[in-house]
């Protein structure tokens, strides 16, 4: 009996030491996080990475530190640059965001950031997959809907401009794509993409009726619908609808600016 109690006491003492050490490491991790946040706010991203890495090493179950670490890598990534160093920033950011999701599967910032990384690398299929995950976690996320609308435009615009050029048309020529065979082929492949993009932009506007960027891309996607119209009447229908969104975009921007000017004249701090 005495030996059993001795063994229990030893185990309890060891556990107490472990808890104390763990608590100390958590405090050190939070201290490193705070120092990293300071460096991050001053755009000292390499220094921030060092602090956030230290915080994660001290406390692997600290999702906020890992989220900051991922974002510090992402902040150093330059969209469009293909250098090995730049692509390594993207890889490390993605890797750390994925680790955040292991602990917090619905973390909207991590989901959105992974989607954005794929979008900036023009990996549109992957980007759409992740933006749909963003919407599943946050159905009111207007940026996710908007970006999927932009992706739809990015998938279709270059093909339409090429088709118009090859048909001898000027970019501003007010008519559907003249080559009927090419137009019908594009209509078959692109109409579902365009319609889905329009649907997503409309969803963004349901969340924020003054989302002027979404209005701008509705205009652009409706012009892609006009490219594929069967006749001049169809082209005019979609072009006129696109024009209404240009007008709404300008009206909305003017209204926003008027509110900003009004607040500024009253000496209020304006946040855009």
C-alpha cells in the first residue's frame, strides 16, 4: 500500500511539473505572438515570421499564432511573380493555413486566404473550390461571391476577344461574334460559366446592395452574353442591361463619396 501511494505521489508531482512547464511555454508563446504582431504591423514580415514561428513551436495548439504565421508568409507573396522564393512564400502560407484548418475547420480567414492564393496563381478550379468552402462557412461573405464572378469573367473574356479579333472585328464593335460556328461553340462552353458568374455577383449584391465592384463585373459578364447572342436584337438586350449596371455603379460611387464628404465636412473620421 505504501509503495502504491508513493508511486501515485510521484506521478502527481511529475504531472504538476509538466503543467507548470506547459503553462510557462504558453506564456512565452503569447509573448512571442505579441512581438510578432508588432513587427507585422510595421511590415517587418521576416521578423514577424521568426516570432510567430517561435510562438507555434512553443505552443503547437495555438491557432492564432499559426494564422498570423501563415498571413506573414502570404504578405510577402507577390501575385504574378514566378521566382522560386516567391512561390515558396505561397507554399509556406498555404501549408500553415491548412494546419490552422486542422484545428479550426471553419476559419474563414484561412479558407479565404487559401482561395486567394489559388486565384492569384490563376488556378481557377482550385480557387472556386475553396471560395465555395468560404461560403459554406460564411454564407454572407460577399468577397467570395464576387471573386467567383471575376473568375467567370477571367475564364471567358480572353477567348471572346480572340474570337472577335480572328473574325476581323474591332474590340468596341457593337455586334455578336461574327463567326457563327465559333460563336455557337463558345455559347455551348461559356454560357453556363457566365450564368454562374452572374448568379454569384447577384448574390454579392444581395449581401451588399452598394457593392460597386460587383456591379462593374455584372456589366462585363453581360457583355460576354452579348458576344454570344444570335442576332443584333439579342446583342442589344444584353448590352442595354450592361449599361444599366454601369449607371448604377457610377451612381453608387457618387453616393458613397457624398457621404464621405459630408462626414469630412463635419470633422468626422472617415473609414472606407
